[in-house]
C-alpha cells in the first residue's frame, strides 16, 4: 500500500464519519436541496413491506457522484491554486464538471474515444467554459494513465472517482440526509446499496455505524463485475481480468483500496450479484409503471428486492427497506438493447440457427409449427451450407415463456435441425 494511501487511511479511520458527512451535507446546500426520500407504493405493495427510495437519480447531475467531487474540491480549492483533472466516461465526469463550474476552477476530463456523444455533451454543458474534454484511448485504463500524466506536468490535482477519504465523506452525505428525512421515530430494517468502486457504500455504512443503527445490509454488484464479492471471498483485494461493462456506473475491475479496507469485514454472502439481463427488466418495469428513469447501476438495489423476498416472495413482509437509486443517466438510444436483454432473460424471446432445406414450401411448413402467440422477429439467411440446405438465424418472440418447450418439441417431431443461441454470447453478439 502506498504511503499516501496509508496516510489517507489513518486520517479516514480517525474521523467521525457522521460529523464529516454532515459537514459535507451542509456545504452541498450551496448547490442543491436534499434529494427526495420517497416511499414507493408500487414496490411496497408488491413485497408487503415499506420500500423507501433515496432518489440520487434526481440530483442536478442525476447521480450521487457530485457529492464526492464537490467535497473533494471544497477541501482542496484553498490549498491548491492550480486546476483539477479526472478520468471518467460517465457520472464522475459530470459531477466533476459541475463542481469545477461552481468553484470557477479549470478542470480537464479525460474520456475514452468511445464515450457516447450524449455523455460528452452533458459533461461539457455542466462544466461550461471551465472544463476541457480530452478524448484519449479506447478503454478507461488508457484515460486514467493520461490523466495522471497530465496532473504531473500541469500542476493539476487529480480528483479520484471513489478511492479517497474526501470523496467517501461526500458520498456519505446520502445517509445523513436520510437520517434527517425519515419520519420522526422511524428507522429501517434493511439497507440495500449498489457497489462499484466502493465510495458510496463506505461512506453510507460509516454514517450508519456512527449513528448507532444496525440494519441488515445488502450490497449489490453486477454479475459481470463482482470485484467486492470475490475480494471478500479471497480475503484480499483482487483485480478482475475482465468485466462486463453493461452496468457502466458500477462495473469496476478492482474495488477501491480505502473502501476495501473499510469493508473487508463484511460477509461475502451479504453481497448479491445481479444478472445484467434481469436488471434490464427492472429498468423497463420502473420506467413503464413508475415513470422512474434509472441507469443500470441505479436499478441494482431495486432489482435485488426480488432475491431478498425469497422463493415465496414473502421474506420482506413487514420490513422497512431503504434502497439507494444511485443514478438516472440513461441514454435512451440503449432502450432497444435493454428491452431485448429483458425479453431474453424472461424467456420470451429466443434465437435459433436452423438448417433450412432449399425446397419449395419449406418456409410454409416451418410457419405452420408456430403457435398463435409466437412471432418471428428475425429471419436471416447466413449461407448455404450444402447444395440443398442453408443456415438461417430465426428470432422468435412469444407472450409466455412456457410456449417455447412445446414449440421446440414440434421442431423435433418435424425433423428440423436447430441450435438455440440465445445464451451463447459469442454467437449472439456476432449474428444478432
């Protein structure tokens, strides 16, 4: 562990999290009012519980990241005369830009060249004349390296996304607000938090402990990036060799060093890994039913409720549950992909490769096998694999997952050669 990190850790552990995060909360009132704490009637009825949502998706930058970036700069702006720099392709960049504009300080954001134009535009809008954006490399590691090099040569102070005591204290203000917003005399039985680099979780749990609260704790990571869970199981901080970046607000290859030092006592079974495709169904559900726009990371805590409710759906009955919805920066250009993934997880849509005979009437024979609710949504010839046969990709959507076993049985009875590629990521990504 580097000396600077050791120094930070000692200072962080010596600080009262409740006091530090309350100070950050008071300073944040210069920027925005507390984000809402709302009891959600739909989720409460569904689980027979009181489900409260801390709506960080309704902050000025539609995520909690502004809290940490602002607190870091607030503590640094008087002792550092130069500019600031960060590496981010998402919410941290926007919080950083907003804080730079507030303090009137120059900031430079390094983003991958592959960053969607929507995120670049929002970062530029929040920062205005005070922020410059540099597009470098294809992945975050290349950006981060460029940002560190820039900081070393331009007297710019690096603002990390999560691995710093000041960032953690700022994120902890989420919970100090909750303590003020809960109805008098009320508390919560369970706290559900999303985890990426660990700054939010560390800050919030520090405040919870300092306030003398003892709720059941559930942490949620994307299934394709379980850096905290695997590190806890190993008893040491691990860096994942590869991650699924779909849940971009929480898909982190390595949990932060300070966060892991604070969280290493947690039972790994308290960390749930959330399947990305199932999460898509939760995003669609909250959008269609509640009109709440959540990014994938912002929906993690709500998605976890289904696991916590247990097989019979009754394990949460009578509990008061607090979920932090961490962000709502959802790019609606991703909506078709989100719908697609949700349907596939729910078993309502499947993709097959068929060996199709090249004879008149073959397609008609195939169509007669479909049920009244089965709809072909994709039909594409790939190639003729033999003189009398061709390979065809066929996508089928239906209204009940139970329709597919009967349909597949009819394929087999009719002698069709087929392969289900729905869950074969390599083939599906290549062909669909």
